C-alpha cells in the first residue's frame, strides 16, 4: 500500500466531515464525487444548491450536504460568534454578516462550531484568503507559535529517509523564518511526520554548512534554531546544521558529523528559508519523479489546508484525505 492509499484507508476509518467552500469550481465538485464514492469523508459544499447542482451535471454528489450562507438556519449564531471573536478589531454585526457571506469565512466557522472537522480550499482562492479567516476564527493550536506548511515527499526506489518518505518544511508559507520560528517549524513538522507517515521522526536542520564547515549569518541562524529546538523538545531526534547529503546519506553523515546520531538518517528536512524549501521540493518532484503531497498546513487549531490554484480534482481528493487524518489525530 503506497502512502496515499494508506492515508485514504485511515480517512475511511475515521470518516470525518470536510467542508469544501469552493463549490462553484468544477474541480471541487468532481473531487466531492470521488470522495463520496471512495467513502473517504463526508462532504459539505458551500453555495446555492441550484448553482452547485448545475455545475455538478453528470456527477453524483447526492450524498453531499450543500449549505448556502444566504439561507442557513443558524447564520445568526455564526454572526454572534464572529462578533465575539473579532470585536476587539472593530467587527460589529454588520461587518460579521458581510464576512460570513464569503464561503471561506462561512466554511471556517463551520469548523469552529464543530459542524465540520476541517476545511480544504485554494483551488480558486489565494493562500492569504484561505488562511486569513482560519487564523482569525480558529487561531493557532495551543503552544504553537506560528502556522507553517510542509510537503510529504515520496521518492521511488529510495533508500534514504523512511524508505523514501520525507517531510520538507517549510516549503510553502514562511519566506524567511528567524531562528525561533525555524525551531518551531522543526518541532511541528516532526509531529506531522509521526501523524501522517506513522514512523519516528528524525529531524535534520539544513544549511550549506555541516557542523561549522562554513561561517555566515545564515549558518548561525540554523545553529541557533537547532539549539532552541533541542531545548524545547529534548527527546526529539534532531540535529544540525547539515548539508543535505550529510543529513540523509549514512556514509556522508558518518564522515562529516561522526558525533551526531541524526546525521545520515534524517526523514524530516527543515529548510532555512522558503527559497530553499520550494526549490528543494520541486527539484525532488521533477528530477527524482517523487510524489509531492501538499502544501499541508500545520499549527492551526483545527485543520485547514490550502490547495494550489493549478490543482486537479484528484489533488483535492488527496488533500481532503490528509485533512481528515489530521483531524482524527487532533
């Protein structure tokens, strides 16, 4: 069973409810059809039932729940909750009403209220638009300093990592994290690896230097992040700073960092900035023909995941399955 099949199997077992607010996008309703047929999750689509059914012509979404913010029975309670959450920012009843007519805000509020277990969007909305209501309504999980993202990379015929499985983080959200932020990204990514891959995380903090082989402020950031992460999570298998080969290749790790128990064994790779993370995952995807699942968001109180605007219906199905597993673990 490959990674995605195992994720789908776990999602089927938990049968969570995921809201898809972009129901006026054909890819979303195609995904809903597949999700329901495979029994991966229960689905809530946001929009006018007539318009959604028109877009879904030829598809079977009869088992989906379709909810229209304009005609929702408990809309007033949603408004009251949003006013309470955001009144310190000047949000009154009128403003809250306008915001909750937006399917993204409406969808996130359904997660807040426990009507849905998670949300997946981004097929036709920017990352900022997807995450803004999530952070305003759900906020970050307890003890989490920032929201970050990762890709699960599955490299075929690979002897490194967890039989070719890795997490690359942050590869989609934070452009230039400082040392403290990088430490928290590392700790949160280790938890995500354990949740989704089901194996022990071994975290490598990446740099262009290995254990002092180069001197530069960028190296210092990774060294400081490593020290902070070790202090915050002393039981976590985490070390750095490592060049990529020293992090994942046992022979190179033993040569360049002989005193490290992590060198050559890392399966969670923490990149120093978004440039490196984004380039790294795309190189691996294209040159090694790796499967790339993500970006997956971590750190929000309840799971909300952002799609690429170039996503396919199958991509949405995969992210919904991952979101369901995240919800089950929370």
